[in-house]
């Protein structure tokens, strides 16, 4: 039987590696890195190999499920849509639009069909109750970037190919290959930096894999990043080290920042950080005195009570040390398609705003069109106008991934109707009335919509489907359009392609005006997200402008480059002021909301730090909870252990390998102890996304080693007030040994 070779971008994490996949007789026979890939040059991690496991997993859903008398039964797509049409419209009519909610998970960021069509379902529902995993992860970085640079995805990235000093805070790119930074083979790039005389410094409460590679590592108390960063900024002002470099003409608010951080001296914050004042000053001096340097911080600095402040101060440091938008510093990618910082008038825009509406129960403000995911349970539980009675979930498992998962699980059971789009019957979708299966990544075409905006190098890559879809399965964008049609009362029989044509014609008229007919003609033969991609590429910064720049990009050209690893669009280039979309046309270094929020850490500095706190951690073999069900990733040592420093273990009488009871407020779990000098004393680490022992889920391999659910321990009322992001790290706990059974 003939073996075929396919090239496919891996969708399993933000690194977006190019893979080479061999197929014979409809079966994947091998997966390796695509050596010619212009972006990842042959790199892959174990998760990429596990795409085969995911495709072949007997637990992966291939047909819709409808819950009948408490039991899921297989159904056809027609039956599933008919069931939704029977039950949904009467509920929307009776309770109103805001009685519905939508929650979407991070796999959707890797699927152009979900990402570009999810909004059509949300708009059809007309609800303000939009939730996503963004408020468990990166929303603080997006908000800080939006306030400073004018758009939510204008995130400054380390130019690792040219830097001489990379200061990494609360991130483990050696395990993640970047987060809000798409950087496959971070390890290779960091080693290359070290080989040319550069330096990697890591600040983290755990001696992570990245810290082990670093030239220097400093432990920091979880939640103290804001203090360290503010004290470094204060040092730059105090020691007259502020230099704005090439962006000097484009920065507002330098003096205001200097005044705002004046009280955060290294001496004032040293004890809170667990880092002495001399080291804090030295870090600031090194940053200022290195020609090509950059600060990068991620999930640890985002998922804490001052997440937006910490994310902001990272870029304040990059600006004040002269490293923003400078080769080897913190730069901006220029994406070939879909980037708002390449659209409209260059150098100026509307900026971002928050609080256009508020959560009904907590009053938390909307951010980037979303409410905090940690508000979801109370919005379902709390009676009154706007109480959520209907829920759509898309590629998400918040019962395991969101704080106070048990409370959310109980709330889901009280809904009148729940529809899930997912590839698994998991701990969340078990509560659904109808589950509509998503596609295996190998059945879908791929173009990354978001990650080229966060990439270490500019590129355009497209992957066609590797394997045929299951008979009768719609594409995911078609499923979302059908759901939107049911919501609008157009019925389950509505034709998704016709709906898409009508919507595209409307959009073309709105965006292209007199040219609309020409755009529709030029894209005929395409549909769905492929058609959107064609328009975005051709009108993007490298595009052919529909023939006006014949050498420019088209979808056909990007498709044709698949076998040679895509199109390289070069190293990062200076983009200020062209990429700015703030109303002033400047980098806003001192957004008033952020200056005002500094009052919280200033006051909290007097608060006694808890004896013992918990943080999460990243492992190269897991990213989403369903990865625990894939044999390639699940094998090997048990990974859901509570890492405890030997001094804490001795003090608390904890034994290596034994179970411990961990409590935080009224919530508690039990987890296996692993004693480790990786940990800072007083800090315990447990990975999240585990706890696969709940009845009704169908993740059979994961259930054999279920692990403990960190999120069952965390408080869903703890949030960063600006971004609405959950507080997942630095949470106070107590810990004691579980008595051994005789
Ligand atoms: S690092 Fe691994 S999971 Fe991430 S894109 Fe590359 S191969 Fe896939």
C-alpha cells in the first residue's frame, strides 16, 4: 500500500511546530519534525508525536451524543441538531438572551474554524455571558499590552535570535516552548544565545527546567513579581539609568511612572520577594547596561492577584531600559493575516476599553468582550433576571481547569440545557444534554490565526487535512453556523454553506464597499474560514492586494509552500510607531487604571506572607487535561505530584511518595508528595488539569491515574480586579500527612 507524506503544523501548543506525517492505508505510521519547516526547522516535542494517539483514541468522540434519561446515546448529526432545535428556542424565548452563556477553551485558539466562527454563535445568542480560558491564563498580559500599545494582541516578544540577556520571570519556556510567545525549540535558541556570550536569568519559585539551563536563577515568593518589577523600575529612575532608545519620541508617561514607583525601593520589597535588595538593583543595572536585552514574564506573573500590574511593569522595564522595539530586545511580530495592528490607519487607533458591561452577580467588568470564567458558577446558581439557564461549551473542561471546579460541576447540573462541542466526554461535557464532536486535528486544515502575531520570526504556513473526515461529520465552522441558525430561529435544516455565503456577502459589502462584488468574484470556489484567510492574506501587510502587488501573498502561494515548510517572512523588524493603535499614537507607559491599581500592592506590602503557598507547574507532556488520556504522553513516572521542599517536608512530617491532605479555606484535596530541592522553601507545586476520577467522564486511560485536582482547592472568588483573571498561584494552604492505613 502506498505511503504518503504530509506536512502539518502541530496544533497542540503555542509553538506551532511543522511536522512530517507519514500515512499508509489511512493510518499514521510516523510523525517527526519537518526539517525544512521555515519556522521550526525540524523541532518537535513528545506531544506532537501524540497526534496519532489523539486521532486513534477509542475515547475520542466521532458521533454526536444525546443524553436520554441520564444516559448518553449515540445519535446522527440530524438528530442532534433536531434535539437542540426542540429544546433551545423555547428556553431563549422564555428567559431572554442573557439566560444563555458560552464558554470556550484554549484548543479553539489552534483551530481557525472555531476561532473565526465562535463569535457568530455568540452574536446570534446576543448574551453578555461570554467566558473563556483567557481569564485563567493570559488576560492580564493582553490587557496591559492593549492599554500600552492599543490592541489586545500587540504583545512585545523577546527577539531571542539577537538578544544578549533574557530575563525570564514566572515562565518555563523550556517545557512550554513559549506562551504568548511562539518559539519552538526554545532550548536550542537559548543555548545558541549562551554560546554567543548571552545570558539567561530566571526568576521563579521553582528551579524549573528553564532555570536549570540558566546562567542564574533566583527564587521569588509567589505573587511578589509586581514588587520585584516595581523595584527594578524604581532603580532605573534612582540610578538615572532610564534611556528610551529608538522609541523616545513615541512614549507618553515616563515621569508619571517614576513618581508612581518611588516607594517601591529594593529595600522595601526585598523580604516580600525573598530576593535581597542588592540582587534586585543588580538585575536592573544589568538590564540597563546590556545593549540587547529583554524581560519576558508569563503565566506565573499573570495568574496572581496583581497580574495586570506585573505584566505592565515587564514592558515598562523594556521601554525604560531602551529595549522596546529594538533588535535583541522586546519586539513585535508582523503577521501575514488577521492582525489588527496591521489594519486601518497606521500609528493610531481606538485603543482598548473595558467595563462596557458587568457581571450580574459579582459586578466584575467585561474585558476584551469577556467576563471572568470564575463568575460562571455564580451566574448559573443565582436566581433573578439574567440567571444563566442555557450553556454552550466549546473545547473546554473548566470543571478541571477553573478554580472551585466542584462548585461549577454542581451548578452545571442545575442548567435547563447544555450543549458541548468537544472531542471528549470529559469532566465538563458529562453534564451536557447534547455533545457535538469536534474534528481530530488530522482531519482539519490548519492556519494559525493568533500565533503568527506572537512568533519569534515572521512566517506564513498552511496545512491541508492529513486524513479524511468521519462520514457525515461537518466542519467545525459549519456546526457553529448551524447552532447560530437555530438560535436565530432559522431552523436546524438551514444550510451552513448558504448561511456562510450570505454572511460573507454582507461582510464584503461592509468592508470593501464598491469593491465587494470583485472580492466575492475573486474568492469564488472558497468557503468558510479558507475564504476569510484568502481575503486576510491578500489584504494583509505582505498581500498581493488582489493583483495590485503581483509579487504579494495569496492563499494559493501559501498553500503551495506546504511541502517546503511554508514561507519565511524574515526576522522581527522595528514597528513603532506604525503598529501603535492608541488614540494618542504613542506608547502609553502610564495608563491611569494601572497607576491607580499600584495602591493595592503598596498597601498589601504590610500584609504578613503565609507560611505555605501553592503554585502550578507546566510539564512538556501535558497542556490540556485530555492529554492525560494519550498513551504516548501518559506513560512514565506519575506527574501529578505535590513538590515539597525537604525543610517543609520535615517540618510538616511529610514522607516522599505518601499522600498528603492539602487544604485552602473550606476546600481540600489529597495528593502524593514528592520531596524536591527544586522548590523554594514555603512553596508547594501541583500541576493543574488533573482529577480524572469523576463519574460519567469517558477518559479511560486518564482515569487509571487520575491525580488530584488543584483547582478543587482554589477559590473562584480570587481574581485580579483589572483583568478578571483567576488567582491560581501563591494561594495559602495547609498540609498534613494522611494517616497510613494499617
Ligand atoms: S512543542 Fe510539541 S506540542 Fe508544541 S507545537 Fe511543537 S510538537 Fe506540538
